[in-house]
C-alpha cells in the first residue's frame, strides 16, 4: 500500500522543534549580532590573535615538514627552505599511503556499523515501550565509562582466539556499537512530534517503515554528526591498532606514525612530514562537513 | 526489542565481558604470561588502591584533570563566544578554531614534542618566549619535573580545543536569539546577557563537555607515551593511572592481575566522578526553555 | 531544592575525602593481595634530598627486613637456587633436518625491532636470503621497538606468535622460563653447528642455568664518543681517549679549564643507557657482582648487590664530576639522542659522551647530513668505554634471535636455516660493516667488507676490541634477572636522583630495596 509521505501532516513545513536551524552568520539577526566600528576592528583583532595561537603548532610542523634534513635545526619559525622531498620520503618509507587506506577502511566499517546499531537501539529506547527500559538504558550509558585499559587485553585475547589479528574485522570489532551514538540519537528521536507517530500508526505503517521513511530523514543532521564523530574517533585510535596489528601492512596511519616517530628520531622533519600527511584527510573532512557537524549537534543532543 | 540486539551483543562481548573478566583477574596474581593465577580476594583491590604507586598515579591523574578540564572548558567557551558574531569571514575563523579536531593524539603529541624540544623546538628558540619562561630552553618543559605535567596538559587541551569549540558553538546556537533580543531591548548589556542567559542555557552543553573532558583526562595515555614516557626522572610526575598500567617503565608491566585490578579501579573512579558531576552540576542545569 | 542538591554534593565530597584520607598504606603495589607483612618495599621513586619522605619513611627501611635485607659489605653467599635447573632434554627440541622433507618453500614470520638504517640493512639481508634460495621464505615484520615486540609476544596466543623473533638481552631469564621457546642449544646439538669461531662471550650472554637460549645477532656495547676538535683545542691528543676513571676526570678537567667546551663529559640516566650502564657495566668491569647467584646466570637471582660499597663509590665518582662542573646530565634520554645533541649544543656543549656502539652508523650519517655546522663525521672519535681499571672491558649487549616452539618441524628448521645464514661469517662481516654492530665471530673480521671497514675506519673496531680485552669472571656476564627491565627503571631513577644531588648510599639502597621487591614478586609468581 503506497504511503504518501509528503502530505502536510507528516512532513512539517518547518523543522520540528529540537531539530536545529543553522544559526550561522547567514541566519543571524544582522542588526543585532553584527559589531560595528571599533568593536568590529577589536573583534577582528582578537579573532586573529587567537587564530595565530591555535594554528601555531600546525604552522611550525608544516614548516619543518618542508625543510631538508640539514636545515631542520635552524630557525624553526621561518620557512627558510622549501622542498617536497621530505613529504615524499615520509610517504614512501613510512608506507603512509597503504596505512591511510587501512585507516579509511576501518573507519568506514566502524562508522557504518555504529550508525546502524545506534539507530536501531536509539529508536527502541526512544519510541518503543518495554519493561526495564530505563535500567537497560542506564546500563548502556555506563559502558561509556569503562576505560579502554580495562577491556583491551581481554578483547585482544577474544580477537586473537577468533583469528582476527591483522584483519580489518579485528581492527573494527570492539567498536561496532557505541552508547554515545545511542545517546545522541535517542535525544533527537525523542523530539519527534507525537502526532507523526500517531499518524503513521493510523496509516498502518510499522516501526521499521516509520523509521526508514519518516524518522531517519528528519534526523539526518544528527546522523551526519554521529557519522563524523565515529569516523574521527576511529581514525584517531591509538591503543587498539597498536595492539592488534603485528604485520606492518595492516597498520593504521596512527600506528604508522608511531613507527615513523620511533624509527626516525634523528629526523624530526620526516616525522613532522608524516604528521602532516596523517592530518590532511581529517582536515579536509572537517572543512567539508563542519557546518553539518554543528547542525547535527544542535538537534537536541546537547539539550540533555 | 530485537532492535537492541546488535548493540547489546557487541557491547556485551567487547565491553561488559572484558570488564567482568578484568574484575575477576584483578584479585588474582599471575605469572608473566598470565597463567598459573592465584586468587587473593578483594583485599588485593584494597591493597592496590592504597599502595604508594597507585596513590601517586591517582594524584597525578587528578592534577592532570584539574588542569585540563577547566582550561579546556574555558578555552572552548571563550573561543565559541568570540566567534559567535555576524562577521563575513567568521566561517573561516570557525574552521580555524575547530581545526584541532583533525589532529589525533599521536599527531598532536608529536607536534608538541617537536615544539618543546630544548635544542631544536620552536618554542624553546623564540627569544622573547624564553626570556619570560627560561625553563622552556633549559632544561626544557618536558624535562623539568615541575613543568612536565603542565606541558603535557597544554598539549592535551590544544588537541581537544576543536572538539570543545564545536560542542559549545552548537550549544550557543541552540539558544533562541529572541531571548537575547528581548533582554537587550530591556537594557541588558552584553556581559549581563552572557551571565543571565547564555551561561544557564549552556548548562547541558557545559555538563556534557565537562564529563567528556574529565573522562578523557582520566584516560590520558598516548600523550604521555609520546611526550614524556612517564615523566622526567626520578619523580616521574606524569605517570597517570593508564600509564601506570601500560607504560613502558611501569613496575606492574608483567603482572596481569595488578594491571586488570588497576583498570577496574579506574573504572570505579570514573563511575564515581561522573556520578559526582551529574549530581553536582547536573542538578543546576536547566533543561528546555 | 537547590539546597538539597548542594547538601547531597557536600555529603558526597565529605565521604570521598574521608575515604581518600584513609588511603595511602605506604606499601608497594607489588604487595597487593599477598598475605605476608611488609617485606616488599615500594617501587615509588626515591625522594631526592630536598623533598619530604613518604609516610612509612624511606622505602624499605621501615619494614622488617629479614633474610632478604641487603648487607652491603659482606661477600654475598650463593643462595640456593629456588628453581631446579631443567636439563636440556626437558626443553622443546629442534629438528634442524626437517627442511629436507619439506615439499615447497616454508614461510615463516620474523619479528624484529630495528629502526631506520638498521632496519634498512635487515631488510636487505632478508631480501637477499629469500631470493638466493627457495626452501625458506622469511616474512619480515617490524614491531617498532624491543618493548613492543616483547609485549605483543606475551599477549599473543602461541599460534599468533611468529616463528622467529628478535629479543634484547634483558629478557633472558623470563623467556627462558616461559616454556614457549626452543633453546638454541637444542639446535646446536641437533645440527652439530660449529661455534668455535664465535666470540664465546656473545654466546654466554644468552645463557641461563647452563643452557644457551638464543643466538646472538646484533651485538653492541657502550663506547665513548668524543669531539676531536675539542680535544685538540684542549691540547689533548685526539687519537687518545680516556680509559680509566682517573683519565676520564683528567681529560674533562683539561677540557673545561681550557674552555674547549662547557663540559667535559655528558651523562644520562636513561633506563636503557646510563641509568643501567654505570652499575651493570662498571661493576662487571671491577669484577663485582650486580646480583647474587652469579648475576643470575647460575640460578635465578634472589637479590641485587649493587648497593654495596663498590656501587656507591662508582656513582659517587660521577656525582662528584657533576658537582665540580666537569660533567652534565641530560636526564632520561628516552630517544637515545640527547647525549649526542648536547655535544653539538651551540650554547653549552659537552666534549664526550658514552653511547651504544650501535649508534655509530646513525651518528656518522647525521653528521654527514650536516646536522651540526662545522662538524664533519671525521671529527667524531670513538674510544672504548671508560670505567674502573686500566683495561677496557664491557659486557655484551644488543639483541638476539629466538625460535618459538610448537610451530612444526619444518618451520623450526626453516628458522634455524635463516639463523645460520645471519650468523655466517660473510653476513656478519657485512652486517657489522654497515651497522657498527660487533660481529659475533672472529673469522668475520678478516672478510670483506669488514676488513676494509676496520682498516679504513678503526672506530668500528673499538666495540669489538674491547669485548676481547674484557676480563673473564663470574661478573663478566651482564645480569640476567626476571624483572630485568623494571629493575633497570629502579636504578635509573636512583641514578637520576643522584645526578640531581641526592645522597648516593641512600638512593642506591632504596633502589636495591625496590629491585629486591621486584625480584621477589617475580620469583613468587613465576
């Protein structure tokens, strides 16, 4: 039976309460929020000064990454030399190309799984009713407090026992679900207006159908935020990949960076070049999706 | 209910089960390979908690959290408020402020390691900086037991700055503008509006940031591994609890039972800490409008 | 309602404070769960002279020390071994001939911990081996560092472990006792391999309870690196480096007095360098024991002996040089480079430092790359490690090759085949020539390219020569302890405190108490 999901009752004309409006500069009330005159200049100055401070470590890193070996020790603040050779060497001798791919694969796997499992669980907690729901939810949230140190050794034994060391599935297995995602999505699912649900119930749409066709499209920004967080978190993992990988080919870019750092202590420019290469993909992702990230987070997530 | 199953299974196998095993292991002493374990009962937990080494690590961890959490929150809020104005290029500044999200623990720590090296580091070789802080060059902030922890904390705060900035910005943007407008119409100045409107309504966000930041501070490992390896000798003032468990120079490196026990103690500490925070701050937080 | 919430928080804080103040037992974590009273001292760092002492007083002294208390001056009795020696027959066997029955190439994994140029050499040697025959294929995996390799080995199941692994010298006892490895002695017997050309001490370095467990591969020992330019500026002969401790002091004095450098001697207190060398190497050179039971070689050690008068005298010597401005400490030196960096520090350089001979290749490369303007690689001199007595002498250090058990006969034989390749005279000659490691056999010295290297650049020969001139005796083998690395961390902390000005005897005895605690904990569990 075809469901018409575009009727006004189902699809709100404006975003539902709790689903954020982007309050970036283009939507701000111009007259109220825009400083003028010397206030404007002052604000610019402050912004610029803080930006310099924030960017300073990255600046020195990039400078060092572009200097050849014999010049790396002079004037760390000035780009006195320029060469791409160091970057090239970090790429090849550090096998960073392969490691970037590994990180990407693992991050994608984990992100997809985390989003899927979180959506399902969050929906259950937000919309469904069942005994012990509150207690179960608290238990799920409590898993966020379990430190990696407590689980890492046993998880390694589990993964080793299954023969998953040095595999993508071994690298991703412990992180395929996360209570953080459940928490985030439950928040936003709970802000969905009740009438949407009732209307769907009247139309005989089951939970799965409702989820797929109505709920998910409405919470897309939050899904995006969760996906970005999952991706970032997995990309930046340090302890687990170091543990579970004994074949160099399967290193993620963070382990590869650690290997590069320890193997080439006498060549700081090489190590810096490695960090630049490792940070670039994330920087690009951030640049492209920063707006979505903020949008997704304002959708009820931080409202408790 | 079946919708819960995937998450439940994964969290069960990879979080709950290991925690359970760790709790059992924590009251055993085993050989270097984790075999031939002897159970000692809950006394072992108490002994471990009260031991000199654990107490030292606990002190370091608390000190570390006391530096990074307030500093991180202040910096994040400060930056978010600074960038919360309508300016044409504000988008660019916001991207800059959130840029540290792109750095992982390894990347950020390596950057700061390079910055702080007494011989070749940028900070250690900037004339005006070293005249204010001579210890950055001799013996070096990471080499001086008095400043090492602060140096690691600064690197950690910097690395988490982007994340905090994004969270607080999101929080700021959920505050309805009309509240501010109405207050302004009534004659309230910027500062007054900040304290009466912004801060209370940022409550949930701030709580979230504080909880996440302090949980992170209690689990600091990678920074210490790369920057100080546990701390300049002999006081080793940067050995946090996670580093006490898994660090290269840890005395319990080959004692699986003690490692598991310390990890469980860390979990209990985090539980208590979050409970305290939720009760203490959470109660004063306003929800909704 | 706010008041109630506030009250609740205060109540919780009060409880927390009460709990916290009841904490701090003053005992060591190693004691946790055990029933005996305070016989184990804490492993917390000894307090330096200025800071206040911990509740229970200096670690170890408050506790009723009994038979395991250290008695500095009496001759250490050989305490009866706590474990009986297991004869070779009880260990896993090594069927070296199994390769002949193999149908195709046997693939085995080799975990190593070599970095930068060293890794390049290992890769080259392995590639050539793989290409030169078709019975064995080696899959090389770099585990970043010795510590990582050790950790991953311990955590993995036997199936996940590689067939061949490179371990450093300090894990001899713990891995010999693990039951997961095949003693190289079994392979030597099975194949009848001729070790007569080997430097006996390199094989002995990996002996525990009479059984040789590993094949020495990359042998290194500490040598003195010095700046020839500064020696010349001080009026010293740049071809002569100090050998005895008096020479060391005199040379440093000359350098400082003439202003050739700010400091004569750069020292460090790292656990893998100065923090362990000053005791292990120097006590060995003086013929003194570091730990009982023949430095742990005859039977598992039960206590350390380095806090006796000889140890105190040695560290007092270094401390006095620092106090007199002749030497300077660069601290923990985690990357191994700080000593060298101090030598090229433009502001306040040092003229010499003790470093591992394994770094010679990297030092030459770095200087050749122009890291220090005005200093070429020819300006660095290398001499034997200075120490007590007038004859150079060192204990063997470096890494070795171990074969993992339960891998199947063909795999074991394959590993043995690769080992025989790596320690063959030709390969050792190449390996030593490229890296600066000491060849494990004397017949490699006359082969190319090593012969030319030794002839044209005698610096590479220094670590080899000083091994040969070392005095033999029960103290000439480096200590083999169960918790060796942790003990080194304890001594490193003590050495760092001493360099900061702490009292030598107190610091050493505190470290000794900690080391004994570690040994006791190890012995009781393993």
